[in-house]
C-alpha cells in the first residue's frame, strides 16, 4: 500500500472505525450519567445523607465494588458505609451481595449502561 501511495481507503476505513467507536463510547457515558442521576434522585427521595451520595459518586467510576473498598474510597466509617450500602440495596441502587464470601455489590443501572 505504501509503495503505491494508496492511503486514502485505509485512512477512511480507520476514521470510520474511530468515529463509530467514539459514538458508542459517548452513548455509554450518557447512559452511565443518566443512571447516576437516577441513583442520586433515589438517594435524595429516600432522605439519605452525604455518605450515600459519596458512595453513589464512587459507583460511577467503579460500579462493581465491595463495601470495604467503599470504606477506603470514601474515608467514612465502616459502620456508616455498611449501613448505607444496605439502604442502597433496599432502594434498588445496588444489587448484592454477590461473589466469593458475598462481598461484591453492583450498581446495576450504571453497570448496564456501561456494558450495553
């Protein structure tokens, strides 16, 4: 190809693939942000406080997480985080626990948007 100088078709193919990938990524991000807003709305409607909102913000970055990791990521007390995780499960923001020793929780709305 480089010997004959026929780069146009290759560049067009590459650009088309890049544009398709960018559109898909943008769509996933919009979905994740919408799911995050919905989770924040649920937290607010349930009258939950700052710890729950901090957890929901962490879930946007890491939608599958353990409660102990949430303690580390938020810097909040173990008891406070575990209590909020249970309430987040109760209001449907989190599902779980799952995995080995039942330690993992999934922010299903955010996860579904990220993986669709």
